[in-house]
C-alpha cells in the first residue's frame, strides 16, 4: 500500500462541527522526538502492532473473516465480538501510517482489509459470528451480542484509514454497513426500534458523517443516543438505559460503555448544540471526577459488571479500573476539550494517559493489564493476550493516535495541550503556516521551551497544569512576562511574532502529597505521592522485604527526586525516610480486640523507601505494591 497523504486529521475531527472552539491538529503534522513518548510509539510500531497481528492470526480472529467469505470451512473461533479486536488493531495501524513509513505494517493492512471486504454480505451486513448457523440470529439480541459495537469499531478504523492514507477501500466497506444499519433501525415506519447494549456506534457514526458529509449518519447517531432510557438495551443502569440520556446525572453501570456513550453524546452536541445534552454531559463529568474516579484517573471500581460504584466507592486492591475505561475517558475528555477549550479536560487527559492508560502496557510492549489495581500482593501480572482482548488493541490505537492530542487551533491562535519534545506544523484559519519547535524533558522536568517559526499576529496559549499550584513563570525572548499564570488554565501570549521568537515556560515540579475525600473509606488518612503529572507507588522490587502497606511516611519528611536513566526505561524516583507500623504482641492469633488505650501498634525501625512511577509497576519480579501510604509523625 502506498501512503498518499500524510496530512491526516486527529482521532476526533471536530473541524466540521459548528459549535466547537478548537480544531484538532492532524497527527501527521506533529513529530514527537522526546525521551518519553517517542520510544513508546517506536515500540508500538515495531513490536506491539506486529505481535498483535500474529495474535489475531493464531487466535482465529482473521480466520473468522476467511470463514465468513467461504475461504475456510471451519467453526467460528472465540467470543462473538472478536471482530472488534481486528478493527481496533487496524485503526492503530492506520494512525501509525499517518505519521510513519512502515511498509511491513502497510502490507499487514492490505491483508486485513482484503479479508474484511471479502466477508461483507451483499446487503452490507458484516459480522463474522452471525454467519451460516447463526445467520437467523442477526439483530435478534442487541443488548448482549455487540453487533453495532463491532460495526462502530469498523467505522472508526475506516475513517482513520481514509484520513491517514487517502484511500477509500475500507471506507466503502464501512459505508455499506452503515447504510444497512440506517435502513434497518430508526423511528420511521418500517424500521426496527433498538440500540446496542455496548455503546460505540454513536461516536462512530458521527465520525463517519464528518468524514463523508452524509447527514444520514448524523441522524442515525442521534437516534441511538435518543434510544437510551426506552428499555431497548436492557432498561438498566448497567447499559445506561435506565433513564433517557438527557436526564442522566450520575455516571453508572459498565464504565467503558458509559464513557463511550458520553463521547458519542458530546459529538452529537458539537453538531446540534442541544443544551440538554450539554447539561447532562457536565453533570456526568462532575459526578465522575468529583466522586467516582481514582487518583490515577482510572474509572470503574467494581469487578461486578466492570462498573462504576456508588459515590466514593473506590477500593484499591479490588479496583477494576479497566484499561479500556481509561482510554474511553481520554476520548470523552478530548471531545469536551474541543467544545470550549477548558484546561480541566486537557489536565485530565494528561493525567489519565500517564497514570491510567500507560499501566495497561508493559515497558517492552508485549504484555497487558486488563485491570489496574492501586494495591496488590504481587499476584496480579500482565498477560500476553486475553480471550476477551479488548484492551491490547485499544492501547495500541491510542498510542498511534497520540500526536493528534498535543495541539489545537482556534480562530485566533494556537493551543498547546500537552508537552513533549518535538515539532508541529500548523495551518492557521487565515492560511498562514506556523511551526512550533518544543524542547523539554517533560514529564521529568518542568522547563518547556518553544521556538516560533512564523510571522504575524496570533495567540499562543499554553496550559498551566492544575498540578503546578505555585511558582510557574513565563519568559518571552528572555523577558519575564507580566501576566497571571493560573493553575488549571491556559495562559495567552498574543503578539506580532517574528520567526525565531522564543517562549520559555517553567513549571516547578515539587513532590505533592495527595489526600482523598474522607468518605473514601479505604484510603482516608493515607497519602498518595505525585510529582508533575506522574503518580507514584511503592513496590518491593526496590525495597526487598518491605511490606508497602506497613510503611509510615513522616509528615515532615521531604522526598528527594532523582533521575535514573538505567531503570524502567528512564524514570525519576522519589526516595525518603520512613518507618514501619508494627503490630504488637496482643494481636497474636487474634483478629479483633476491644478498642482501649493499649496501642496495639508500635513504631518499627526506620528505613529508606523508593517510590517509582505507578505506570511502571509489575515490570520486574513480582511483589507487593501500594499507591496509598500511611502518613504520621
């Protein structure tokens, strides 16, 4: 396959949306050359995507398409929604081809697209499970069998492939399937009511509308959002079908489904401007971030139903915090960011990427977490693949699309959402081209320098992260800028630029001790350590023999950061003095005692502890890990 067009658009192309403040910058216009994300994207390209292709082959996922087209006479293999894993992998490769010359991946794409196209039925239907003996079951169990979920992932892959390469082979397949769905479902006479139990089709149809301009896809997405609360997808909170979407005020049920639905509803609001949608979205975002989200940015506290719990129900060792849910949160927050450019959405995107998405992938790019607990006894380890393998290709498509998250353009200027060494070529609305060159050691160091290569007046807006509570400074051509730098806001530098102008943003990275709301019973009275955008944990691989849950970090102890290029791919470690909380002899062979003045716990010996970034845990020998630490005098 020849890549004809490297000016792709971002994962979410809101440039066609009439009610968005920001327009994304194409991933192909952004080059990441930093020491953090660039190596991970290289591993994704050279190791993760090729190994996943082999998993798709060896587990029968691609053979299912060959079976559907009549090329193989074999039983269907795996779970009924296995097609979606192929589509997510394909989207990841497509975004990679938008920014990289990867002929081996391009050849794999050719193979996969050919098998997908050959499996499509004459009426446009495409799902390899519902063939032959299951053909009569098509669209018979929308609540449980994920037909539209699979279709949505095909549409997203097709849009990504079209934008990255300029080719329409896969886009034509996706359009035929979308046309079939539009013909079957809807409120009109002769059509069937219904919507999928696992959301995905909503945002996929909006993206397909934006890519093709076909209004039918937008109307169909609106129908599927409107169908929630009509008891067409189970009628319960698990499927977000308990009340109409516009009446939802608490984020409930299966975490991935919930944030996927919210992403689709945000896309719909961007096109229609219906205020009742925005009111629901704002309420759901506030409920999630203020009462139902982990300090890592992870969401979904219950193994039961992979679901959100009640307010402040955030257990640590039993945290489900599925990798896919974190990715869904990033997707939703990215869409919210385009609406009005509020930095709180970019803050959460950054925090979630580093601390809730990245833990889902090993440092070597070959094994994965499905769940991401915040405390563990050493038994939870990454796996090379899963029977339900939704998370691995979801991580790869996120890393592949990552450059498109860094910048935005509005009518009067450029927005910098995320920081990393690299460069970007931007097209301003008046037709001018501007290049920004960013130099930084972020996330380990808070000094970020920009060289502006372009002429004329425009605004450069830089995000002051909410974690940078004091001390941020801004210099333009060596002169300190006299303007407020407010944490959790963008600072605007508007001037008549001359090529070669330099902007220097300094964000002090002190170690912060985070406390939780007292209603979070399991973590109340404990602290979590952060530095810059990075959440930390204690793992016994660094401190053999130490039980992390027994560590007491002195309130007066200052933790010292130090960069270790030889450890875990290069990380800043935190080290400091602590002691152990030791149970006294009265607890021998006893589980409960009457509470009285007897201490029952004594101060153990002093020790030095080392904290590592949470995303890097479980990459060495197994052992206990803990994010929330005791704190005391």
